[in-house]
C-alpha cells in the first residue's frame, strides 16, 4: 500500500518567543513541517502524471466549450486560459494546474465509477474556477497571473467580467444538457457552491473596510472555507455523484475536498506573502501590498504580541515600499502567523483524510485523491 504524507506541525519554540501559543519556527513555503520533503522530482511525479492525464481528457472538451462562446467573449477567455496571445495568435502560455478537474475524475474512480462519464462535470468545475479567477483579478486589481498580464489589464474590466459571467453560464449549461442521471443533481450542487463562493468573496471584500483588529480568525476561516474549500469540496462531490454514490459518500467526499481546500488556502496565503515572484508570477508580498487580511495575517494580528501591534500599524498605512512590505512580512512571522498557518494546514489535511476514509475505506482506492491533496499542500507557487 502506498504511504501518503500528512503535513506535521513543526516543533514548538522555546517559551518566551514572540509568537502565538503553540507555534513553532517556520519552514520554507512548500516544505514539510517535519523536515525537508523527498526530492521534488520524486515527490511531485505522481501528482504531475495525474494532472497530465486529467488535462489530456479535459482540455479538448474545455477548449470545445470555450470555442462555443461568442467571438469577443471567446477571445478574452482564450487569452485567459493561455491558449491565445492578445492579437489572437496561438500561444503555449502556462495554463492552470487542473487540480479541480483532477479531483472530480479521481473521486469518480475512487468510488468505482467510469471517469469518462464525469469529464463533462470536470470541465464545468474548471470553468467555474476560472470564472472566479477572472473576477478575483478585477476585484483585487491584480495585473499579473501566470507570468502574463491579467485579462482585465489587457481587455478592460467590462470584458473580463462578462467573460467570467459567460464561463459560469457555460458551466451550468454543460451540466443541464448532460444526459447522465447525475447531471441535474450535479447542476444543483454546483449552483449552491457558486452562491457560497460569492458569499466568501463578499466577506473577503468586506474585511478590507474593517480595521486590522476588527476581523476574527473564526470569521477568516469561514470566509476561506466558502471562497476556496467549497469548490474543491464540490469537485469531489460531483465525482461521487457521477460514480452513483449515496448521499453519505457524497457528503464525506465534499468534506474531504473542503478540508483539503482550506489547507490549500493556508498554503496559498503563505505563498502570497513569502512566495518567490519568479515562481508565482506575482510581485513579492502581493497580499501585503493589497492589505489583504489573509489567514496568516489575521492569526498574527490577533496574537496579542508586540509584533501584532507593529503589523496593525503597518496595515493602517500605505505599505507601498519594499521596506514596508518586508517589515510587515517579518511582523507576521514574529507574531506567529506563519507558524500557525503551517500547523493549521496539517490539521486540516488530517481532517480531510478522516472524511476520505469514511467515503473510501480502502486506502488503495483513495491513493489518487491523497496524492492530489499532498500536491496542493506541498506546492511553492
């Protein structure tokens, strides 16, 4: 039986350190908290193979779906996916990792279903994910994604928002037109997920208008679960539906995806502060510059430490210079925000594994899902 890694919390600091209770020295983003992981080429090979196989199955159907959009909307969408340049010429730019479609197909296989029957659902999930990316880039005023200019920065805000709306409608049409008995239930579940995603996004935006000491960690966790965990949970649940699974298994798969999704968000938030721009395609400390109240930041702000007060002061200012960004990142670290996020990611992964064991008692059948979960919590960009 294949052994899968669940991130472990790092060793606690010595008493008296300026950190959250129970926190520990940070490990580099993407490194296992229990020490250096296996070599990246070995550790990520299985996940990369899974993702390549997913793209081979999903990309032709995804491209065909996007090609059905009206001309001007199609142009924005094709650029966003990295398939075309601004002038419409073909491009081999970096596309997404296809983690969510891979979860759909892996969940179907784990529960004994035919993954070919779930490809349409995998495409729908990827369309919804990219709908959120297009809108997020506008809301966050991000000008770079995947090492190229974002769609709104190239085509303008109206065209980017409209293209995102069209992708969402296209995803729902794919499921509504699906002759599979699972299509209607999948469509309803995806609609509920999108509403939850919107609630999470709205909460995230609302946090920006509140002071550094006015957002609680529980609120931030609820927001992240809705904004990120919901879609990964939905992806796994749709895979279960297309395998013909019962409600108990569907719910457990949703729980697995949600918890893995929250672990994913915790790592993403760490990357948003300490990620290498050469790998992320975004400026250093982009989340700090944007004054985002991400999970590590809120954990730091609510730690009651001197570093928390320092961070709050920085968050009340412009924080535009490299020096200010560096000081803010250091304050998050000293206040225990990085350590807390790493420990929380390990805890959420453990919860995810528990949910998965309820849906798929045979560990051998759950292997691909665990491989994908490991991949997103060990990534560095």
